[in-house]
C-alpha cells in the first residue's frame, strides 16, 4: 500500500472514530432528555393528584355529607362557595 493511501485510510479511520463518539453522545443526550421528560410529567401528575386529595376531596366529601343530610347545602358551605365567587 502506498503512503498516500495509508494516510487517507488513517484519516478516514480517525474521522469515523470521532463521528462514532459524537453519535454516542447525541444518543446519550436524547435518552437522558427522554427520561427527564418522563420524570417531569410524573412529578406534574403526582402534584395534581396530591392537590386533589389534600385540598379538593375534603371539600367535596363535606359537600356530599351536607347534601345527604337535608338535601340542601349548609349555610357554612354556602359561605365557602360564595367566598370563592361561585354560585352567584
């Protein structure tokens, strides 16, 4: 093999190794980004569920209990509804 061909093959080999290294880095970055988005959405959904369980569910259960007693919401619950501007 003549020296010019050998030099070109070594350059091609070096470029191929560099290209492989860059492609691995891109794939790793894509994988980490995908896991990051999954974790972000999971945290968002868990925060929504937590907010519902802690803040909304007790109010709804109180309303259901009050409705079951006499068919009308209690005056305390109506005050709560009006304090949020609903039911006007």
